[in-house]
């Protein structure tokens, strides 16, 4: 193959971003699907760069004495 990983992943992420914007404007109920695909591709990209899965973005569920664990759980199911 003559293409580099960076050129392939770069164009893929750019096209997914364009697709997400198009879907958000034309069929907003399906935008979550595109966002989920983007997240999976970004996770793959991280793995390709560092050889490991990325750490979860949120590690603390209690902020200023308020427990957000149930809210975060609900968001994960979306």
C-alpha cells in the first residue's frame, strides 16, 4: 500500500466530521450513530499511536460533593 496511516486516518476523521454535520442537519435522530463511529475510530487511532486503549475521560464521579455516577451511566447508554 502506498498511502500512509496518517493520510488514511486523517481523511477518514475529516470525512466522518463532515458526515456528522450533514446528518445533524438532515437527520438529527441518527447523529448519535455517527458520533459513536467517530469515537470508535478515535479509539483505534489512539491505540495505533500509543499501543494501548485510552483512559476513560471521566475518572471521578463525585464533584463538589455531588455524585454524578448515575448520570454518567445514563449518558453511556446513549
